[in-house]
C-alpha cells in the first residue's frame, strides 16, 4: 500500500459544529503532516507528528486540534471554525521527519472544507 | 531562513512541445534536497522528481528533467513532449530540517 487516504473528501460544517478529518497510511512512515491550502496558493504547514508525538505546531489556532492515535492514523479535530478556515486540508506522510535526508512526502488527496 | 521562488505564475505549452519551469531558492545549508511536485485538478500532490544537492548530475524521470545550478541556487524543471495530462499546478520545494518549503507554484496548461 503506497497511499495516504483522507476522509471525507468534502465537508461542509457550520461555525458551531464539531467535526474531524481523518488521514491513514500503511507505509510504515513515522512522520505525518497536516497542511492547509487556499486556492492557487502553496500548502501551508500546520502540524508535524514524528513517531506519534507532536513535534511542530505552526502557531495554529486552538480550534484546530490534531491527534495521532497510532503510527498509521492522524486526525484533525475541528471546532468553532470561521468561514476563513475554508480550504483544502492536505495530509502527508514521510519515512522520517528529517527532510534533509531527502525522503519527501506522500500526500493524500485532501479534504475540501467549507465553513458556513 | 529558506525561501523558494517561482517567478512564473502561469505558463502554457503546445502539446508535444517542451516547456521549462523556473525555481530559485535561498539557503545557507550545504546538503539538502529539492523537489518538484505536481498538483492536477484532482488535488493530490504528486512527486515528479527529486534532486540531492551533492549530486552534480541532473535528475531525470522519463519526460521530466531538471537543470540544477547549485551556485546560482536554481532548480528548473523541463517537461519534454508535453501531454494533456501534464496540465496542473507545479510546486518547487526545498527540504528544511523537519519539513518541506514550497514555492508559490506555476500553473501549466497544455494546449491541444
């Protein structure tokens, strides 16, 4: 299995809702990432997990709460979002968090989130 | 701080022709990796090609090749025999210590 699977593919939620995004990989990768991407912009890093521990939080608002229950699974819990949080949320994984070793990322196809 | 610059927001190329996408970067690191990712309308970011800074030989993957000029900090992508399926956003990326830094992207359209 060489894929990163993200569910759901599309999500519409109200500003008072609580929802979760899910990301799964079975490649044995030990680093997993959440990125946010606005239209026609590059992905922006949100969180990095290395060996199931949060290693980087790019000053993301607390209404986004990541969770890594095991080495294959990464969740992003959403609560009280704002319309400006509408974006494509991409999950990625890598063999190791040390990107200067050249592993690169394998990306999922993303969740298109709309906050109304 | 690492920065990645893609100066061509949009480009187009005729089917079967060759096109070159530009990327420059800035870093004080000596060993690093550079990547080109492709993001078609289907949204998934797909790795196109990777280059290690220590290797002088330019990376090649089928119709895709790079021109890596380390001293100039330039990393361009050449697509030969362009196909309709090459239509996508292309992002250049630089490997930081713990994550990749992406350029702003070039939207490539292949015209039939």
